C-alpha cells in the first residue's frame, strides 16, 4: 500500500470500525484520563476479555487517582493477582503517588509528562493523549506493529531499534488529519479501529484476511507472506538458570515469604527459594527451626523471562516440628496461607501454578492434620 493512499487507509479502517469495531468496552465513552490510563496499562500484553473483570474490580476499589495513591502497594498487588506482569501494578501505584505529588492529583495532559509516568511508554502515552485529550498522536502497540508489518510488507524483527523506528515513521505518516476524515473525533475512532483490527481480524495466528477491510492493498496478503510477517525474534537461545522452591506444608497451610522490592518477582509472595546446591533439610532447620519430611514429588518445569529461562524444581515438604513458631509468626514477611488465600494474594505465575496443584487429594492426610510432634 503506497503512502499516497494514506486517507484511504484511514477511511477504510474508520468505515470498518463503524460496522464491526468495539464501542462499549467499560473504559470507552469517557474522556476521564484515569480509567483510560488504568485500561491501557492492563491491556499491555493482555487480552480484553481477561482485562475486563480486573478493570471493573480495580475501578471499584480505587475509583480515582487519590484512592490509588493512598492504597498500600500490597493491596494494589493483591488486586493485580492473576493478571500477571506485576511490574504494571507497581508502576501504576508509583505513578499515582507521583501525580498527587507533582501534578496536584490531576492527570497530566501533555504527552511528555504522561510519558514520564512510571510504566508508560511512548505508545501508551499516545493512546492516553488520543482517548482522553483528543490529541493527534500515533500509537504502536503489538497489534498495530503486526497490522503495519503485514499491510506494508515490512520485514525485520520489531524488537530491533531501527525496525521499530521504521514502524513508528509509518504509523505517524498514516495518521489522518481532520480535514481528510471529515468527522469530529477522527483520531480516537481511527486509533480504536487500528487497535480493534489487530486484536480481532489481523490476529497473530489465523488472521481473517477474507473479511479484512485492508485486504485489497495488503502486501503480505498479495504476496502470500502473512505467515512470515511480522518477523520473529532472531533465534537466540536464552540462558538458563535454576532454582528450588520449598513448598512447606503444615496443617494444610503453605508457607510463603514476601520477596525483596527489587529483582525478579519483587514484593510478591513466593515459596522460600534455595539454590540447587543447598540442602533443603538443613535450610529449613537453620532458617525456620523446622524439621521436615518429603511429600510426593512434583515435576520440574520452566518459566521464561525476557532474558533468561528459569528451571524450577519444586520441593514439597511436610513440616513435622517447629521449634520457633512464635519467631516465625512475628516475621511480617513470612506467612502461612491456606490454598484459596494464597491464590488471592499477589503471587507470580509459577507459584500460582504450583499452589493450584496442591490439593487435599494429592497430599497425604498427615500433611493436612495437626503437627505430629508438639512444637
Ligand atoms: Fe492482516 Fe490479512 Fe488484513 Fe493483511 S489482509 S492486514 S494480513 S488480516
């Protein structure tokens, strides 16, 4: 599709949106920047259907910037539980406090100030500026990258700076101006249309080219390159690390500890972690004053982070005696959870996966019963 067809590209999208676009999502039909911001952050890497219940609950609990700023980080992360990518929740909380301190509690309306908020990148700032303030900025989220790469036959992994810059130039060049569109809220409708097309038609797997409004001019479709675009990350093996997680069970409850505020799974509740070389029995004894015995084993599995793969070895252990119960209970960073409370807490995805596997039928009755020895 040549650049001279810019008004046509936008017109086709806008017409398509009139018929098939999403117009009644809970964060639409408002220009209040707060709910728009929350939705844009939740929608990063996450599908609309997953986000909706979290969004509704979050807005009920924190209806505005000041309630979010006044909340504890723990509470915000617990609300985020299950949505994944917890750094988004941490950044929302940090940004709300910053808005209260630096902007007198009013969400900034200048794109530079929006983009300086923690967790807000260029595309998210642009989406907020478009939907909340009607400003004319291009967005380039994952869905839009895919539509542009395919439609304009743009090869090259978008994770590389120079390829991403080319996509930004294309996105900016395609932005319609009001005169071209002859509708009042043209930027909002165009932006929503582009997002919706990427999410519902030009999907990653099995795009619906037969019903796509851009099909006629789409280079990937014309040249049968839909499957190869967008270009994937060049094959590079991620380094592997390994860890052992101690699943300590006592009277049907599991021990979780709050991690430090930095590093992986920062500030989240997690099973105590030891290195592969450490002796689990000695560790439990010296750190918690516990005597433990093995429970039926659980399979190892991998969890992939952006820069490495983590091989996780779960070690289910039953606590048979505890010499310093009082000391353990005084430690605010260590807590016994029953299974349902753990699933409601701010826990990372691999811990969630393991907690979900701990059920009464799998555990010997002794793991659920009171301690065998007097503490
Ligand atoms: Fe995507 Fe197919 Fe439409 Fe091209 S024709 S933009 S590949 S859905």
